[in-house]
């Protein structure tokens, strides 16, 4: 699966991680973060509101980045993050 030119997204079917330890299997509510450009943040906020998806938190970070947090239908926490959230992004 292509996930941009700097990231790789690995998905495993539960219990099928082959030789990888079972600790790689997700269980319960998980947290996923997706990087976006700063100028896309307002469009994401609008899209979430238009689709009735509640934003649980909007956070500004020390390095200038911002994150939006919301839940998918399985209650996984999804984060949309702009540059300046982490020292490497």
C-alpha cells in the first residue's frame, strides 16, 4: 500500500502476523495518525462537521503543529497532524 513518499503503513490481519510476535496484533481501541499539510486542516474540520463526526480534541503543539482527534466507527482514535507536531515532522 502506498502511503506517501516518507511513510509506510503496515496492516496485519489479527492473529496472522506470521513470524512477528503477537504483540503486533492490535486489540481494543487503537491510535492512528495521518500527516497532512497545514493548509488542509480547515478542510478536514469542515468535512468532519459535514459528516457528523465529532472532533474529540484540537491541540496546538510547542513546535507549531496542530492535531485533530476523532473516532472511527470501531472507536479507534484517528489523528490528523500538521507539520510541527513532532521533532521529525
